[in-house]
C-alpha cells in the first residue's frame, strides 16, 4: 500500500521565519510530487510540483526532493500569518491517482 | 470561471435518501477524480474517470456508491441510501493528463441527519 507520511503539527513559527515542512513516502517508484495548501473549510490549492532530485524555487517557496531517502520537503521563507494553513504532500507513482498525506498544520504568529 | 465547478456546495440528506454530487472539470481537462475528506483526516481517493470510462475505482466503497462521467455533461458521484458516516466533504479534481497535477473544485459538503 502506498503511504505518504507527514507530521500533523501544528508547526508554529513567528512571522518572518522559515517554515520547514517534511513528507516521506513508501513507494520507491514514485515519480511526481506535489505540495498543496488547504485553508480551513476550503479546497486544496496547488503550490508546487517537483519531479527530479534537488531544489525547485518559486517565490517564497522551495520544494526539495531526495528520492534516495524518499522524502520531499517544502520551505516557506519570510513566513506570513496568511501562510497559516494545512499543507498536504501528494505523491504519484506513475499510477492513475495521487496519494495524499494527512497534512501538516502551519501556524504563523504575528 | 474556467476552474473546476462542483455543485451543490452543501447538501443535507436524511438517512436512506440519495445524494448526487456533480462536477464539471476545468476546460480542456478530461481526467476527473473524486476524493473524500473527513474532519481531521486526509484526502482519500475514491474514483478516477475519463469520458465514459471508469479508470480506477479502487477507493470506492463496494456498495451504495457509484460514479459516472458521461460523454456530455458533468461527472456525477451518487450515494444511495446515505448513512451518517457518509457525512464528509467530497472534492472533485481534474487534470490535463494521467499522473499530472490535480486542480480541485470547492467541494460538496454532505451532511446526513
């Protein structure tokens, strides 16, 4: 069974700090990796996708992938209170569907 | 609005009734996925469809649940004889191709009394 694990949190960081969110996955054949943000009562919103080892940067967000260690992370620089949400890691092993982790709640305090 | 459209946004049903949830994918997308999310839990895959075909229904309960994506019109998730445990948020997502990123609709929140 394909599994995606995330620390449920909450992860609390002060405004302006770097938030680091981590995710591990069980299927070594996984090929595509995604980070979604979900505000309470809202739908998941795609933030980043990453397909190869290394870092991928987009504005304040950096996704990091290490296939050998089977982990993917999301760094949020200069965290803002508006970043407070649940962050979902999703993995696709080349099959038809994305498998989601349960998410990490991030709280950014002013 | 070119996004994924779901309706109804909120649906209340009594035990034993039927619930029908509809989803129109993003323009240009022919791949539709249904996920269920219970409070404090993650997104659970239910079914993956392309036009007129069910590709993967491994996450769908064997009874009472069905899904379709006809040649014309939206995808429909149908829950017959609803029970209280069916109360959840049901999200539809679409993608431009298999294995690619998913774009979610706003969800349909089902409450079973």
